[in-house]
C-alpha cells in the first residue's frame, strides 16, 4: 500500500508497526514479530527498486527512542533515550554504512554523536525541505524545523 500511495503522488507516507515496547519477554516477542517486519521492509525496498522509485523515496525506519542495552528482570528492554538505531534507504541516502557507535556496553555514544535534530535535518534535506527554516507557532513562538540539527557527513549523495 505504501508503494501504491507513492505511485499515486502522495509525498509523505507513514507506515506504523508498533511492537517495540518489549518491557517483558523481549526475545519471544521479537522472534514472532521481526520476520513479518523484515519481510515488509525488504519487500517495500525491492518493490521501489523494481519500479524505479528508489530515488524518489527516502525510507526511514525508526522508533521514538532506543531500548536499554541490559535486559530487565522481566526479560525485557525498557525505554532508553541515550542511543537508538535508524535504518535509511533510497532518496539520496548512500547505503551500506554505519554512522556513529555506542560504547562496548551500549550505554553511551562513543563515536559520531548524531541526535534526533540531526536525523530530522537529514530527512528534510532528502525530501527537499530546508531544515534551517524557521516558523511561527500558533502562539507566535519561533521554531526551527530541525532544531538546529546538522547533516551527517557522507550520508546523503
């Protein structure tokens, strides 16, 4: 359906698959959900390539925060804003690379810190939106689209 919406001219499509909140039984939960998730994402990417749409679509796979590197007493992972993973493809993204790294225990950013504003700036740029632009909220407060986010060197072509 996402591909069909793109073909119909829709400029932004959100596909929600919300199963990441695994405060208990993390591994059992993911074992049952990840194959479906993986099949859907890979099918979308393949579909876009087969139809020549891979440069017209920037695919971003992410959640609203990371998960704790340590397993809790319930066999789960809790909310962890310190680090998170994002997968990107298509639309000007140079594939096959990793940007940033955590410490060995996953508790801290160890290399190339890249925050949410930076991700928003990158996504906006891939979509042709000036991420440095400012707007006024309904109550007159000035706000920048990407909150002073910066592009990651080498991520976009």
